[in-house]
C-alpha cells in the first residue's frame, strides 16, 4: 500500500503532506557568500538562529533506507521533540517528497503516534524488526523567508556536524523549501538535470 499524499484531517498533533525542497552542499565560504547576496539582504526576513538536534533511526538491516524512507526524531532548541517520516513518492516531481510529523514525549520514535496507514507502512517495511539509532546531526540553523510572486520560500543555512559513534563529519548546507504556493516561479524553471540539486534527507 503506498504512503498517503493527502494532508491529515487536522486532528491531534499530526501533520502530513508533500514538500518541495532543494538542498545544496557547500562550505563556509559558500554559506557566507549566499547570505550576503543582494536578494536575501533586501527581500528576506531573518528568523532567530536555532539549534537542531536530530537522531535518525533504521533497522540494523537498513530496511527503511531500502524503501527510500527516512525516520528521525528532532528537537529544536528547548521545544517539544518531534518525530518525522519522509519518503520518496512513487511518482511526481524530482524535488517533491512525502512528509509526516508528530509531537513525541521523548527523543525516541513511537510509530504508533503516526496515522495508522503510515504506521502500518513502517511496520511492513521493517518486517517488525526493532528500530535503532544510526546517526545524529547537530546543527545551527539560520532561516530567511523570501516572498517571490505568489510563493514563499524558506532559505535555511545549516552548519554543524553529523555524528556516528566516534566519527564526526562537518555539515554545511543551504536548503530552499517552497511554502504555500499558487504558482511555482522558481522551482518550476529548475533544471532537474543539475547535479548540484538533489532531494535532501536532513
């Protein structure tokens, strides 16, 4: 059974839907260059900097990864932890993916809190095998909101590290996410063949 693509009915704390996103890897100089761009400096509103801690879960056999599904728990600053699932839809835009998110009491996944079709799909993918932490990311995120034509685009600048056991690698990324939109003046003209544009999972 395919994962749902329609939004949740609004009950409880569950949020389902579809997001359009581009994520680009860069370095410290690249972050600085983009943040200093004239478009962002003149047209964008800056939100406060936030610290995001995310833990990504899968089975030891990597069952979710094989199904192109990503399960993580995340805490932003002192906020309430959230559990999120992202999946690649069977069809649709290269930049589009399904997403579901729900509040959780602790930084540990409880898939029963998802809507029943999503929880059932996770159980089917993992074949009941236990979920375990695979790696963690800790980043400082700066966000600017841009309004272009009838679109709102969130531009996030992430700088931090991905941690797996005693291994630690730096993360520097720029993420553009399309908000509520009637027309797609930016993403609609993006060349899907551009190797610098990819579907991001962090």
